[in-house]
C-alpha cells in the first residue's frame, strides 16, 4: 500500500496540489486497519513534504462515515502520535453530527 500512497500523493503534488483530502478505506474497514492506513498516509505525505493531507469526514461509505468512526480514528491517531489528526469536514452533507 505504501507504493500506492507514494504514487497517488506524488502525482497530486506534481499537479500542483498542496492540500489533499482523502476518502480513506470503506465503511466496513476495521478501526485498527483504518488507523494503520491513516498513519501510513500521513507518514508518506510527511516524507514527500510540502503536503497537507487529511482524511475526509463525510457520510460517504468510508472509514469516517459516522461521527463515532471519525472520532475513534482521531482518538487512535492522537494516542499513536501525540498529535491531533487533521480532518476535513464535508459540510455538503447534513449529517455532520449525530443526534441521539
């Protein structure tokens, strides 16, 4: 997967992108796998340099499809790195938060 992240991020950077929002994994991705992928993604963006990369929090079928999944990913990232996870919020969907 690292080669895939490298190729995709590099092609975006070569095209002039500096801020890249990523719809990562699928809705049924195990939270541990989602964290592993996120860590790889962020590490690769850092290695390439001059990129601001973040998972996209949306209601699409991704590992951040619900607020609970997004917050679990952010919490896992913080525990693993000691840093806040940059996250892009998709406000084109009305379900940014979940009411109980």
